[in-house]
C-alpha cells in the first residue's frame, strides 16, 4: 500500500500539532503489511510529525505479518534528524520531546518494531534522478 502524504492529508505542513492530529485521522485503513508513506515535499518537525507516526504504528499492528513500513523523504538529512523529526515526542515509543537521545530513540524504535514484528526503512530520494532516485536508506527492526 502506497500513501502520498500530501495528497492524503491535504497539506504539506506536518510540523504543526493541531494539523497532524487531523492528518493522522485521515490515514486510510491498512490493507496489508507493506506500507509505504511518501513524505516528499512535506515539512516535518517534532513533536507534530510523531503524532502521525504513532497512528501509523498503531494501524500497522492491525494487519497480518510480515509487516514492512517505508518512509520516503526527498531531502537528505543526517539520520538523527529523521529519527527526531519522526519520533521525538512519540507516545507509542515513550520518548520525551527534546530529552531522548539518539540511542534512546533507536532502542525504543527497535523494541516497538520487534513487538510489531515489523521493519522500518527510511528511504531518502532525489526525485530529479528518475533512473535511480534512491540516495540512501536507513533500516530498523527485525
């Protein structure tokens, strides 16, 4: 299942908590365990974006295994920036905003994914390189 965040949520501003609470409710029901969410062109920031990620993990728990989650983004940041943007303030991962270290985020993410029997891949793309748009990936989970 592929989800274009800008189209489904009707906005690219995923950095405002009030907005992302509404956006999280707009997520479609997952029909299988392979879910790819393309956040390209979206503005991400914690703790707002973590509201959506918590809902994604909750919905992933309702589909049969195997479960694979892919987040796509079109700006190449350091891994820690992605981890913070997607999971700082996550209630599901029990991460306090601005207090959790990078190692705590990874540890809690790994534990959550293990509990879901799922993997997560952060895929960084360059949409201008059509023949090979993937710049790099970060993988977490089983």
